[in-house]
């Protein structure tokens, strides 16, 4: 168990996915799924960035997976994103679920984290994948509610706020994991 923890720390197996994917998820939750890059491409691109970071660590430090699993996971996330955005999927799913475009667009984040967690047998990543799903379900449940902000004469959607807080928590957990991994590798 201790050796497994040390190997994950050496290759930043927990922190890189949480930081990158949490930040990208926060971006899409903040922009309402609109941005320079479509969410269908942006979330899989986050996993490609995770792969590049882990590949860099592998080349510089000689510690890494030795294969391209995360790149294949990025491809799977792309397929999942494309499936959830397709008209076929939206016609198969009951209409009350199909209307939740926000949920279906961001769920591939959790799919990718869970896939990496299964590959690494990493319970922490799997727990954060579950947090993302629960956060998105709660965000969709609060879709109709808004918070009137008195100092700016506007309102904030609870759906957006809960999704942003969820991804902010994932990113913060990634930063904490990174600090823990650094302390393990420097000892």
C-alpha cells in the first residue's frame, strides 16, 4: 500500500487529473457550456493535457505508466461526450432527462475520472468522480431556482453555482493532492 502511494505520488496520478479536469469543468460550469472550444472537445482535451503532463513526468523523471492509457481514456471521454450530445441519445432518454443538457454535457468529466481511477485502482479519484456526479445531479435539481443578488441587481442560477462549487472543490482537492505528492516525493 505504501509503495503504491509512493508510485502515484511520483507520477502525480491523483493530482494532475483532479487539477486539470476540475479547472476545465469549472470553466464550462462558469460559461454555461459556451467558450472558445465546445464542451464536446474541451473535456476530452483536458484528459489529453493530463496525458501530456504524465508523459512529461515519465520522460523527465523516468516514472510513469509506460503506456498510453490516459490517452485512450481521453478518446473514450470524447466518444461519451459525443454520445451525450447526439440527437439519438436525446431521443432515447426520457424527455425529462433529455432536457438536462448541462448535466449530460459535464458528466463525461466523471466518466474519465472513474476510468482513470479504475485503471490505477485509486479510490480517491473514484470518490471525486462520484462527487462530480452528485454535484451535477444537485445542480440540475436546483435548475429552476435563482438567488437574487441585491448588490448587483442580478440573479445567480443555483444550478451554475452548485456546479461551479463542485468543480472548484475538485480543483482544490487536486492542489492538496499535489502538495501531498510533492512532500512524499521529496522525502
